[in-house]
């Protein structure tokens, strides 16, 4: 499902204008990104958590040049689904 399909479905379900729903969805995504950029996790009960994971520094290889490189420590965004969400998906397949 794309963002446009999601917006259309929500607008249809709630009887709202697509532009209003699109603005809401984009604002939600922006707020999640801003919170993660500030190091704050976002918890949505019954759905899941958007969290920041820290990766340690490690060594890697550039295979094409056959050299060892250092990959610095960094943070990455991650999503951890709620147990209820996982169970619903498991039971519907």
C-alpha cells in the first residue's frame, strides 16, 4: 500500500477530504522523524514503537578496492511492532 492509497482509504472511511488526511499523515510522519532525530522513541500502544537503535563502530571491506574501512558508530531508525499487532498478522495468514 502506498501513501496515496492509505490517504484515500482513510479519507473514504472517515468521510474527510483527501487533502486534510494527506496533511495529517505527512505531519504524523514528520513528527515521528523529528522525535527520532532528537533521540526520543515514539510509542503507539497496540501498534508498535518507532525506536532509535545504536550501531557500534565496526570494520568493513570495500571489495572492489580490496581495502579495509572503518564504519563509524551511528544510529538508525527501527520499528518494533506491538505483540497484539504481530499476533493479528500471524492469525490472518
